[in-house]
DNA sequence: TAGTTGTATACTGTATACAGTATACAAAAA
DNA sequence: TTTTTGTATACTGTATACAGTATACAACTA
C-alpha cells in the first residue's frame, strides 16, 4: 500500500458513545439536576451491559457532572450558590492563565479565526439559533485554551466548562430576560485585547464577564427554588 | 440509642483500597514510569476480580498518573519536558488562586499551624527523614488550598499535586545534590506574606519556587535519559 | 533474503450472574 | 399511637466467563 486510500478507523468503544450521550443529556438539561441515574435502566435503554455504563458514569463523576454515593448510585449534580461561584471563578482563573500562554503565540490568522467566530455568533442571533450561539460562544473560548498549548490547563478548563454549559442551559430555560447580544460584544472586547497583545486587559475582562454570568446564574437558581417552594 | 457509642463506619469498598495502593506505588516510583499495568496480574496479586481494578485504573487515568490506550491497556505516565512545565505551571497558577481566596480568611491560629509545620520540617531535616519532609511540604500547601474553601480548586490542585509528588520523588532518587533546607526557607517566606496579608507576594514567591523546582525536575529528566542512552 | 500472510497468545472490552447493601413498608410490641 | 423490628425489593458492588483486538512470530512466497 503506497498511498493513503482509507481513513484511519478510530477505536470505537461503546463507552465513548455512552459517555457522549449521557454527557449531552445532562449538560443540556434533558436529565434534571438531582435525578438518580439507574445503571440497569440506562444499560437496558442503550441495549448494552451495565459495565460500560458504569465506566461512563465514573468519568462523568470525575468531570463533576454527577455525584456518586456508595451503594446508592449516581445523581446528577445540583448547584448551590457556592457551586456556581466555584465553577465560574475557577474557569475565569484558568482562562486567565490561557490568555497569558496563548496571546504571545497568536498571529493574524488566529485573530481572523476569532473574528469569524464572532461574525457567526451575530448571524446566529439574527437567526435566533441560540443553541448554535452557545456552541460558537464555547468555540471562542476553546480556541484560546487550545492555542495556549497546555494539555493539563485544557483538561481542567473542559471540566469546568461542562458545568458552565449546564448552568447556562439552565439559565436559558428559566430566565425571562435573555440578552444574547452580550456574547459577541464581550468577545469583541477580548479580541481587541488580543490584537493589542495585552493579556492583562483580556484577564480583567474575563473576571468581569465571569462575575456577571455567575450573578445571572445565581439569580436563576433562586428563581427556580422560589418557584419550587411556591408550588409546594 | 441516646448517646454516640460507636464511630461511624465508612463505606469501605475494595476500590478505595486498591486505588490508594496503586496510587502510592506509582507516585512513590515503585512502579516505573512507562510500565504496563496488567489488570489480571494486579487483580491476582490483590486477590480481587478485575472489575474493581479497572475502576481504580480509570480514576488514576483521570488523575493523570496513568495513560490508557484502547485495547492496549494502562501505562504509568512518562514525563516529557513539556509535561513537567505543565504540571508545575498549572500548580503554581492554582496555588496563586488559593492564596487569593485563603489569605483573607486566615487568622492567628492558621499562621500558628503553618509555623508548626515548618518547625516539623526542620526537625525532619535534622532526622534526615526525607519522606516525612515531603509529607510536611505537601501539608503546608494543602493547608492553604483547603483554607481557600473552594472544592473545585482543591480537586484540580490534588490532581496536579499527585504528579508533582511523582516528579519530586523521581528527582530525589536521581539527583545527586539535594537541598532539603530550601523547603522550610521557602515556606518561611510564604508565611511572612500571609502574616502581612499580602497575597501578591505569596503569588510571586509561588511562581519563583515553581520555576526553580520545574528546572530541577527537567535536569533530572535529562540526566536519567542521558544515563539510559549511555547504558544502551 | 525480504516481504507478506497465517496463527497463536495474551491482553482488554463486555456480558451475565450473584452477593452485599440501602430503603420502604408491614407487622409486632410498648 | 408510636416505636421498633422483620422482611421484601431494588439497587449497586464484585466475580466469573467469554468475545474482540493487538502483537509476535512462524510459515510461506516472490
């Protein structure tokens, strides 16, 4: 075989499939926070044995999306005010580090790529496609974290990010006033800091944005709790 | 039962036992970096089935102590220069955050506790008990990270710390000039910053120390590699 | 001899089966 | 009626068994 005819086949374990589906269901909110995840049920639904389900649950536990209680099973994480503050503050701290590592390495094609992402975000807002907006929002930050070229930083960021996504989805479903325009506006400001090769401004912005979103999520949490106690 | 007669029994799964033992063996260097971890062998040695061993290996993978290759198994992590830089830089970044969160909360009894740890370190050096010194070194930083009262930060720190310990053990076994005195000296300087309620100085010190230790470990790595190529 | 293919072996990945534990609820006793 | 105890049930934790895959090496072919 002297030329590359076929694409590489990725080792495709069931576990990755299971993991991916469950993570999606939890992050998107299809499974409610606090819900009990029954291994046998999940295994039956997906037509696999409990073992790969268990192993996926382990990974989700490490990612912080579920909590495991010995001999009781797995439960989707519920966020307290402290949890929300933790998630966003740690994410902000990790992104700050990412800016310090990434900005010196960034060239014009990186700036262009980020510019494109912002434009796509504006388009998504015009289309009222907020799922797409959330994805593009994520890609903007992800791009910078990848550019930092720091695998451990990236891994830690992904873990916090999954929980952020979960909270942002929760906010989107429950908060009346949703202001999608803030996403590209914030990103424009960050991009400017990148173009000026000034990590410190990007870092200050990150903490500012983080603070704001954290506040938003806390309000959402309170309104959900208020609605729940009112219903009872 | 009107009074507390018996201590609570912690749910004691085999897995925790297995996890603890394997982690210790890897961090301490009893198992060489790069070594293949055979599930069946380990299960046999510990007289358990492969399942709890597998689950422990998953956790070690998430902690970054081992690498899993699909259908090939688990291998103890080997550190490249990039890995070493990553581990120490991320740890420094996390500790910086810990200082910002912890220092405002610290009182005289915290300072006293840290002072005691430093004294114990000096005693350990006099006793030439370097295992104990490593433990006390760890406790100093751990105390601050716990005081930050940020569970996600603490979790991320523990993950980096396990790899740091592994590298420091490697250095201890291979590096000729070992200067244990630096540990309490550095800690004295950090403690002073804490007493002065000045996180920024503590942060600057952390990066300085991190840089130094990182350099040391990289040198160790090179000397090990040089010894290996010479042997071949 | 060099390169390819077949085959054995040993390992991981998954399925099934059973043991251990938590929980809810009914029955019994105070 | 309230508290305690027994019991059933359903779940997780673990063991065993087997299927799928990677690797090494022998046999074969050009």
